[in-house]
C-alpha cells in the first residue's frame, strides 16, 4: 500500500511539474542569456567577465544567475528543443526530468532542500538546506559571512579568527565571531568540528578541502577563497545561494562593481608608459615575488605593470624566487609588500609600529638604495586583513590613490573603506580615527 501511494505521489509531482512549465509565458524563452562584460584594467579578467558561469546545478542556461529562464531552458531540453547542459541536472542525479523543473523552481523561491555547487577547488558538493550551522576556516571567508549578515549561523571558527594565531587580536574586526569556539588551524581539530555539528564547513580553496572532507564524514566541505578579487562575484553569489542571502550578495556586488568600475574607467585612459612598473616583495622572503594574484593583482588593477608577469613559472597564483641582481636591473618604480596576519595592524591597533617594521625592512636594504622605488619613496605596505577579503575594493582604492595621486585627486579611499565597514562588515569602527591599514599613511 505504501509503495502504491509513493508511486501515485511521484506521478502527481511529475504531472504538476509538466503543467507548471507548460504554462510558462513564451516571452521567457526569448529573454537574452548574455551577461555584461566587465574587464579589469591591465588585461586582468574579473569574475564578471562575459564567460562567467554561476556553477550551481540548476543554472541550466549557464549564465550568472538562476531564474525563470533556467526553468524554461530545462523544459526545452526535456522536450528535445535545446542541447543538454551540465548544470541543467538541478537534482544532480544524472537525469533530466520534471524533478529538475521542481528543483529549479524551489531554488528561485528559496525553498530547495539541498543545493549542489561546483566550488572554487573544482569540487562538486551538495549541501542540505537550510544551512543554520557554519564553520569558516579562514578570516576572509568569515568576513564574507559578515557581508551577508549571517554571523548568527556561525558555530565555530579557525584559530586565526579567535586571535590564537600569533596572538593577533581580532576582537575589533570580528566582535562576535572572535568569541566563538576555536576549531584550531591547519589542519583543524576534527573532533571539535564534529562536536559542533555543522551543516557546512568552508575551507580556503588552497588548504586541501578534499583532505579535510576525508576527516569529516557526513559534513559537506566547501572550498572557497575570498582572497582573489577575480573570484569575488562568483564566490559571493554562491555563498549567497547557500545561505539564502541572495539579496545581500547582490547589494554588496552592486557596490563592488560601482567602485571597481570607477577606478577601471580612469586606468583605461592611461598608456602603458604612464603605468609604474611594480615589484611585489614577499614578506619574510623579499625575493620570493608573486607573478599574479593577491596584492600584486590589486596593484595591476590600480594602474601598475607587473615586472614579474613573464618570468618562467608565472601562473594565476604563482610565486617565483628571484635574485637581488634581477630586481636591481629591473629598477621598479614601485615596491608592494603585504603585512601578513602575524603583523599587528589593520583593525587590531592604532599603533603603526608593526606595519612600519615591514616598511623599514624594505627601505633599509642596502642593495635597494639606488632603486627608483626606494629613492622616490614609492614603497607601499598594505595589511592582509584589508586586501585579502571582500574589503579588497577599499584596498584597491588606497593603491589607486598611491600609484596615481593626480589621476585620483578626488578619490577618498577612506570613505569607500568606511562605507564598507558600515554597510557590509557591520562593525562599529571609524577608519578615519582608528586602525592601521596602509603604510606610509595617505597624506591629508
């Protein structure tokens, strides 16, 4: 009897689904499936490029959102009118059928019971919904959760966020999250994680989320970043869908694109000769330079040229160790360095001595004394907590002002930063009066 009832219920679902898609307005089929093209300056591609695809199963037409066009598209696949796409399999069961129609409709209205995404480590992960218990394993991920106004769903955090790592005070930056239970570092304390019964653990994409998954049976582990401005749109949208915070994600991304495009439009007016040549010095190993990514990428977007871009071994996230003689020969106009998590700065203190030590370690190198960047005072330090997080937009503004003060004479990076703090980071903090984010400080 139970089997018969279940069969009848399944038939009913299919029939209702067919009726639903059959009654869709024809105009939905005709809607454009293209997205706006936005390229970062200096040939860097941002995550809002026109080939950007939101990698969530249910995005049948493979654009940058899940909406009624996807419902129409998967219907046309089902009736043989459109080619099958990978993400059309909304239920992620290897079949295209009316159950996918139901899943897409549920995603659109925010009522889906599970969601399958491709994370930033190119792993396919299914998360049960709603997500009410989260563990972020890195500060930029935790900050993205702040941006989406979802801190109440966090049940544990990494030891970097609690401030245990190198005794770095995070109470100003994460006033709520820093008080939560610590799950340790890399690797995390698996027993503690399991004891907190999370619905999802979000690990930094380069910290081997597959390895973490092996030790957390039954707990989905997502690999995301929020370190890379090129992935910011994609990752913020994915996290918004996972946490049912799509509107909050969209609000942030509108602000993000408005500010990034303001800078981009001016940088696009510059010739290559008007862009200073940049060397990125590794903090702790000055001659281990980045070839792409992180603060260096922000420097390129802010109107600089990366002197290491064509070195052997250059890659999207690569680093290359160079000889001091090579740097001297290249004679960069600007040197950029990141003050990493162990340096006292950012929101944690008003004392610039920690970040100034990093600056001194570069400016006082005898072999660099005759380099243009040092002679002209163009050595710029930025703190990790600002530039490797959704706040990277503010970091970009600081760099644009430092690299091209005349071009951006009317730009107020602190105003952009303060708006981010008030609207998205959601903490009570005045960046005009407190914190140490860049060195040397901007001139009034």
